[in-house]
C-alpha cells in the first residue's frame, strides 16, 4: 500500500516504524510498544427532541499500560472512527513519554455532531458514556483519566466527574478521574490555555537556535515572524494569542467556513470579537477572504500552525506550502506522504507528539493536585514572600538605597498556582525539545524532529518494560 493510502493509525505506525529502525530493541518489545493494548467500542441509545431513538457509537482505546493511569482526551465529532481513536491513543503514549509525564496513552470518542444536539442531550450523552466506562473499568484516577479534546471542554469534564463520583461515593481521590475540569471542581489554573501555551513554548524553543534558523533562512527568535493558524478553537486561539504577544505577526487565520489574510497582521482578539458577533471570521475589517479555506495553508509565512484536525497537510497541498516551519498543534495534521515532500523541501516540522504536549503536561499537574488535595503554592506562598522581604530589607540596609513599593511588590511576591503551572510547562517543553535536538545531533540516521521524538519515546517506554522484568 502506498503511503498516501494509509489510514490515520497506519500513518502513526509508519512514523513509529521509521523511528524503531533507528533503535536496537528486539522485535517483540517493539511490537509490545506499537499496538493498542485494549479497545472498547460500544453503542448506547439517545432520545432526540422529536421522540425518536438514535444509537450512538462510542470508543475508548488504551494504547499502552506501561505506566498507569493511562491518559487521553475525549472527542465529540461525527468524524470519530475506531481507527482515529487508536491513532490518537498511540500518539498520547508517545507524547507522555516525550515530555516525561508518567502515564500510558489513551483516547476516547463519541461519533456525533454536538452542534446538532441540545445541551441537555449532550449532558445525557456524556454521563451515559461515563457510566459505560465505569462498568468496564475504563475510567478511574489510577486506571484511565480522560481530558478534553476536539468538541469537548471543562463543562463535559465536570459532568464526567459528577457521574463518576455518584458511582463511587466513598472514593477520596475521585477528583483525579478526569482532568480539564472547572477550577471549582478540582481543575487547575492554566489548563484551559495550556496546550496553546505549550505550542508557543515549542515555537520559541525551536526558533532560539541560531544555526538551526540559519539553515531555514530565518533569524532566531519569534519577533517579526509571520504566522498562519488553522483552527481558532481552544488550541489555535491561545497559540495565536501567545505568538502575537511575543511579537509575531499573524498574517492569516483559517476556520472551517473560510479563511482571512492581511500581510500587515490580524489582531487575534479583534478577530475573536468579530467571530462572536458574526459567527464567522470571514469579512473581518481590513482583511481579505480566501475563496477556499485550505488556500490559507499555502499562504506565504514563516510558521504554519495547523490547530484544527488531522490530515490537513496532504500530498496535494504539501508541494505548495511556503512556510519554513510547521508547528503541529493539532494531532496528526500531516500525512506520511506530505511529510516526505515537506522534508525534501527542507521545511522543519515540529511534531504533534511534542508540540501539543502542553495539555497533557498541565493535566498531569492537575491530577497531582487532585491526589494531594491541596492547591500548588498554598503552603509556600506566604513563606516565600516573607523570605524575599527579609532579603530585600537586608539589601536596602547594605546599599543604603530603597526600592519603590511597586518594585518591592514585584520582587517579593510568592508563587501562585498559575506561576508553578506555567514555569513547570516551560521547563517541560524546553527540556523535551532539547532532548529531541540532541538525539538528532547524536544519531546520523535520525534526520528529522518527528523521528527523534519517536526514538526518545520508544527508548523510554522500552526501559519501563525492561524494568518490569517482562522482557528477558
Ligand atoms: P476545538 O474544538 O476547541 O477547536 C477546533 C477548531 O477548529 C474550531 O474552531 C473549529 O471550528 C475549527 N475547524 C474545524 N474544522 C476545520 C477546518 N476544516 N479548517 C479550519 N478550522 C477547522 O478543538 P481543540 O481542543 O482546539 O483541538 C484542536 C486540535 O488540537 C485537535 O487535533 C486536538 O486533538 C488537538 N489537541 C487538543 C488539545 C487540548 O488540550 N484541547 C491537546 C492536544 C491536542
């Protein structure tokens, strides 16, 4: 079968195989890492407003149990298939390993279009899905911990938690059964924007090495870089916002119903406001519309950020892509055949398994918070402030100079939960990028960042299995 005929899961397998060939692990161990451990597909009924009964198809796939719990989002979309959920579950395994989050990978999905259902029906569907997962032991703080993904958000996560709690009234760690919850339900500050912020950190790290940027004909840093973003949802909107705040210029934005461009830059907040008011990004004042939304992917820019869905960059449009860097915010946006074309063109691809790992990283922090039953910073904030104040006062005495009240406030402030979350995320994203880069520099067979990311993941997962003593 040619690479252009590959399904999403087969595409992930092909990326995996390419990387596995750069390692020396035995075939049995490689196969154990590669395939999905458990696949649960089920159906349940939902009553529509007109009184008819519809049967929905749902999935939960646990790809790897080398670490527990397994972790991965839940997708609500009429395009959900078993193949897609398997691919996304596998990507979760590698993503967690790449950023040193101690979870196996999983993913879930329900095949329906939420836009066509009432809020009440979506709540019923979410709760019923959760009850089915409980019945089969596919959810729990130490077993399998879902999170938001395409078509779901904190509202759905709150329903999942409430349903799980109702079925486990005596479980003290129940809050850890799902992440991406509202703050009042045990969620963590910074989770909503975490994936977009992680994409931004990935872009900032990738562009900070002068010699790497030189090869692409770019200067180092994000300042002044032109950026195109596809998908202005949770991930795309925050990524665009953080890039803009760092001095990058958003020259085009692509949504499902069309795309807009302005070489002088689009203000992301103003576009969001326009979208809220008109229900579309099209006809934004000062910008021009693209006739076909996918034309936006081919627009001249330094960094292209696909942040909508999988399989958007294909063999058809890859030859026309002008970006120097593709920062994969969505899962699986590039097909295997497109990847070959892009690599031959010398385009740098910062892979999804790394670039969008900010969400799972902060989900990990949320899960830790739930298990420890205390907000980050609660025990240390006042103590830190006191120490900083004493230090400032000693410095003032020694130098005979004093700071203004405003300067003192900035310097002595103790860290809040959001500070820990954002600094932990930045540290994670930078370290993981440097690990991939090092792998590429150390092994001549590893020629691109995606392969480097997979090699690092395979090596870490292999160590887990070997330490379990399963493999001689
Ligand atoms: P979302 O539902 O919040 O947003 C998706 C956006 O893409 C929407 O605005 C939608 O209108 C738009 N869209 C749909 N079809 C499009 C098309 N053909 N062209 C352009 N835009 C289109 O979803 P999200 O949570 O932002 O997820 C986006 C991607 O990021 C998915 O691939 C998801 O798996 C991945 N991801 C999400 C998270 C997370 O924390 N939410 C974490 C990791 C990866």
